[in-house]
C-alpha cells in the first residue's frame, strides 16, 4: 500500500501550516513515531518557507508526499527562477543580520536523503526522504508492508 498527498498551494506563509498539519495527521494515523514526525515537519516547513521567501516570480507551488513501506518521500516544486544548492554550503549572516542557508542545513541534517533539481528559469524541486519508524501495533506497520 502507498499513501500519497499532493497539493498545489499559493506562495503564501498561510499555506505552510495547512500542508504540515495534513501530512502530520496522515503520519500520526499510520502510527509513525513522534520524533520522526517532528523531523519531517521541520524539513517540510523549511522547504516550503524557502519557496515562499525565494521562488519569485512564482505565484504557487506544489507539495507531494508519499509513504511507501518505511519511507516518506516529499517533493516541493516551485516555478520560480531556481537556485544552485551547491553554492549554499554554510549558513551566513547577511547585511541585514538575517541568516541565509540555515533552512538548507536543517533539511540536510534531518533528511536521510535530499536532492535538489534546478530547472533554470522554470523553478526548483526539493526532494526529501526520511525512513519511518512505526509504534508497536501501528496501522502503518501492517498496511504498508502488505
């Protein structure tokens, strides 16, 4: 069995809690352990926040999340100008005192695998993968392995 959520969202900060709550509710229903859900929530928040801050001139973005067996795969796709993730190595302090690159560091630290695809002038795709652990007796443990 595979569970999938896909939403096209406005590039607005109000969209982040919506997708975060939907995915967390799904993972909670499947019985994914709280620490894993917290990691996924933070990765997703950082990926969506980066789209909202940096994906101009895009008006919307798409988030898809699928759970298959013990793996959660999240794709955040925007239609902005794209970016080169390899150039964002460490978080830096900007002229205005704001940190840049912290979200990418957080995603790299929490994801089991992360891929960035830059579609020059057509946006970017961030793909995050996280291995799942289920609580004993959880529905996901039984449903996802059949």
